[in-house]
C-alpha cells in the first residue's frame, strides 16, 4: 500500500510530532500518530482545505510512504463511529486513541471529512512494532499546478474553508482524516 503525506517545514514530513503536540481528528494531544492520504490528490485537497490561509501554501513538501503488504491495515467505516465528522472530534479521537494504544494495526484507514467520507485517509501508528519496516521516500517539494500557483499571492476563489482553527495533526495541510 502506498500513502502520501504533505507537510510544512514546521516538522520533518515523516514525523508524528505535530499530531502528538496538537492532536488531530483521530488522536488527542499526547498520542503520537502520523496522518497521510491514500492518494497525492487527496493529500493536496486536504492541505488546501485545512490550511485556511486563502492561498496556495508555500514551502510544503511531500513523501511517499510504502506500507509492507504483510502488516495489518484496519479500516473504519463512517457508520462505525457516529459523529466522526463533527467538531470537536470527540468520538473520532476516542476511537483513534484506543486503536493507537492497542498497537495491533500499523495503519488505520479512516473516512475523509473533506470528501464526506467518499475518500480515505490514513492514520499510521508510529509505536507499532512494524513501524520501522515502513519505507518513506525522500522529502520532495510540492509543485502546485500552474492554475493554483497563479493564486500564490491572492485568494483561491471557491476554496472551502473548514472552521476548525487550522490544520490538524502536525502543521498546515495534514489530512484531518
């Protein structure tokens, strides 16, 4: 399984520090987790929605993440966690924290709030025994499309803003899963 993660320069892209410090949709502050997306396009969309700056963010990087085929990957269906999409994210954090503490699965596939659960994001457990078997690529600069780049100094018209106070899980653009 391949995942994608995009992040600002606040922390290394392949780091659980931001989610540990700030929490996210599927973890409380103090619980380490790494948020990613199941496609590059979903990772970009999550960044644009959650950056809440009204323009294409600068100085973002991405990594590809290859999950070993023989590791456990769990999946949460939207109806399995009533209120998963609400703010504050009490139900999803309770579920995610319990899953992370169990350390049985390496990856938890979760519905994306940005797409109403039609796409999946991933929560990677950095405390899982197989975590060191994950292969994270080298950090690469995000190269925004020419249309988006033309808005680098101005507003992105029609870009949805999520009233959550900014990006979750370790810096701007982290999938809120």
